[in-house]
C-alpha cells in the first residue's frame, strides 16, 4: 500500500487533493467554517470511495491550524467506512453496521486496523466498538474531533463516531501508544464524590480533590489548569496507565477530560524526558517495521500546547518524519484499542 498526504493552509480542497489518483480510502481533516463544503466537494471528486472526516488541526512536517488536509491510502488496501450514531445515548444500537463491515473487509489483527473519529462519550464508544473488533483481535487508533461533528462517505453526522476498517494487502499493521509521564512519588488516591456524566472528580481519599492537588504541588487555583500539562492524574489499567487531564475547577472538585468513577484508584503523574521518549518510540517502530508504507498518528491538544510552549513541536514533527510517510491530527482525546486516554500520542503503522 501507499499513502498520499495533501495539505492547504488556506483551506483549499483542490490544492489538498492535487495529485491524488485512485484512492481506496480517504481521511479529511478540516476546519469548522469549511467542513460541510469540504465533505461535499470530496465526495464529488471521489464518489463511492470510503472516507471519514472530522474538524481539527493536522500535521505532516508542518501544522495546519485552520486549513484542510487529505490523507489517503491506495495501491493495496481494502477499506470500509461508516458511523455509529447517537453515541451520547446508545451507540450499540448501530453495532450491526460495524459487524457487517468487519465481514466485508475480512482480515485479522495482523493486517487490519480500525481508525475512528468521535464527537464524545469516548469511553462508552470504545467499549461498544471493541465488542465487535475483539472477535478478530483488530486493533484501533483514533481520537476526538472538534465541534461535535464527523463525516463518513460524504455525509455529516452529529453525536456520532465515524470509523474505517482498513486492511493492508501487502503487510502488517500495528498500533502504538506513547506516554511521556511517569508516577510522581508514592501518592495513591481513592476517588469518590464523582459525577460520571460530567467527568467530575469530587474527592481524593475523602478530601476535596482541588485542595489535595493544590497542597501537593503548591499551586494556586489559577495555576491548576496549566499545571495539568506537567502533572495530570493517572488511572492504573493492568500494566498500563491511562492519563486523566484536568479540564476545569468546579467548586472544590475538579472536572476532567476523562470519566472517573467512585473507588477508582488514581496516582499522580509527572512529565518525563519527552524528547528521549519520542526518540525511543521512533526507534521501536523502526525496529519492528523496517519497511513502512504509512504512519498515521493522533497527538493530544495538550501535547501540542506543551511541545509548542517548549519550542519542540517542529523538531518533533521532523523527527517523526524520519519514519517516512507520517501524518496525523491533533485530537481532544486519544483512542488506543479499547482505551480512552488523555495527553498521549497514539498511532497506526502500516508495513
């Protein structure tokens, strides 16, 4: 298979698709003002080609903050794209679509992957999708787009997850997740007084969550929302840690970007040597995939902000470009198999 990447800083779809011939699968990454017109125009140019899209920043060696990008696979791919609707209420209602697409595409964990763009309620969505994918062990990478809209096959959907099943006919596929944080000290907390619907974390070990966070890190209320870049929470998930970012202050509670439940065991995390960790990820991918035809990644908005503030974002994209055909988008939450994570990078690598 091969990957095409086309971009336009000024939002010209014609410029972004210039040179694209016979795509077998397309991803659209657009801006809020032009999303509808881009979806419509893309379908007219490539009718019937499976496609998914969302609103958000994208990148290759440069960031496209308010333009448009088109990433396409061709020459050795079987793909199917569709949506699960009503994700805030009952995404499982539409699971038969995914099951049928799995049958159509075929494949296995070795050569097939699911890429998804979601509007929200990510943890529930991933649990739902995984009920179908796990039958064949198919991995997943994806993330949350902006403005509550996604597209699939030329149509726009609110409150939905757009997904694509992609089978590489010429080699393997594998998903990766990069975590640039590690545990800080020996802090362990039992969460309580949570509001699952609004992602509220009320108390830690029986004390108001805001006060616990402030007293450990010696920060003011105003500093909490930026300090989460260096010190998010983490939830132990087997041998992995799911990062939980702080979104806002709610009285003496903390609103998070990821759901926290009563009795969840949380730890405090601190930022590691992200430059070295990124190099290790690149080296691991290079070892495991000496021949790469495409790398598609999703970087968290908070990683983008952190890397930009540290003057590292452009260097990071240049380092990722050493893998060859690398492109991706900036998400508001990242998906890795059946897990919804924050402040992470997830990616899929095609041989």
